[in-house]
C-alpha cells in the first residue's frame, strides 16, 4: 500500500475515534515497538491502551489530530494547547513509512509555532528516536519510564523553534 501526502487527510480527533485510536496505539506497540523492547515491557506499555478515559481526556485538552487514508485511521498525534509538549505521535502498523508521522508532525509543529512556543519537548521511545532526530530534535537525556512496575527506556528530547 502506498500513499502520498496528498492522500493523507488530517483532521481533529472526535470522541467516536477513541476505540480506533486505542487499538492503533496497542497494535503499534505490540508490532513496531517490539523491535526495541522486551516482551514484558511491550505488554505493560500496550496494556495502557485500555485506559481510554485518559485518551479521551487528552482529546479534549490537547490539540489532537488524526491522519486518515481512504477513510481508515492511519495515525494520530497531539500537543499541549500551549504548543510546548508533544504527547502522542503514533502511526498504524500497516501504514508505516508513508509520510504519515511527518505529515502529522508538521501540523503539530505549525500549531506550536502559532502559540507561539519556543521549544517542543517530547518523551520519545527508542523506536521513535531516529524520526524525532530527523525532525531536528536533540536528546536532553535518556530516562527510565515505569509502567505498572516495568521500566522502559525513553528519551527526553527538545526542538528549538
């Protein structure tokens, strides 16, 4: 399946998206992030997808975007309303390497610049680090995130706007 950026529709997330977003989040962790994390870490992380109340809250309190291709949700991303913290950026396991993350990121950065934010911070997985570096983010520090008692390595990153 191929898609150019002209076929990617970016829109604001709506409440009806929550189950599809949770499934995309879980499935991406189970398949894509499993390349860089062990089974215990992947299971703990993927289990957080069941917290749809937290996802719904973020949809209401952040600038939260969905990417669609041919009517299917292919990715999503969010940034705080002040534009300073990029919270989510996930691409469906079946839509990797099609420009979806970049298209979402550009829209989120544009939003941040209009705030105006001077920096964007993100907590980035091992898997996502190369993408964020390609967008101009720098690693501030490697850190351990704990989910249900399981430690996962991620990176605090920042981009100057």
